[in-house]
C-alpha cells in the first residue's frame, strides 16, 4: 500500500493510476493524514449469472399444494391457531 499526499498525486496522477492497475492500493493523505483510498476494481464476471433457480434445481409440484391444517395452525394461519 502506498501513502501519498494529494499534491503528489495531482502532479503525477497517471503514474499512480498505473500502479493501481497493477493491483496496488494508494492511500491519499492530506497533511499526512489518510482520507481516502484508490484501489483496483474487482474483475467483471466472465458471464452473466442467471437469475432464479440455478444448478439444475427444480421445484416439485407438491410445493404449490396447500399446507396441511395442522401446519397452518402451528403458524397461526388457520382458524383455531395456537
């Protein structure tokens, strides 16, 4: 990690950005007091991640059937709940 005062960075920004591109973190200081960091961004994923069910998972038809009355009562979702 590099600590550098703002005036130094302003004078040679491209050199510090090149170091960030190589993976280094630059800590910006004002009068030798750290105030911010410039760090490399994480690489973008190779391909967009699918939304929803992943890795071949399927939802069985029974998932959509009504719950048994005793289970509904346990959660207070049917008359005569706990």
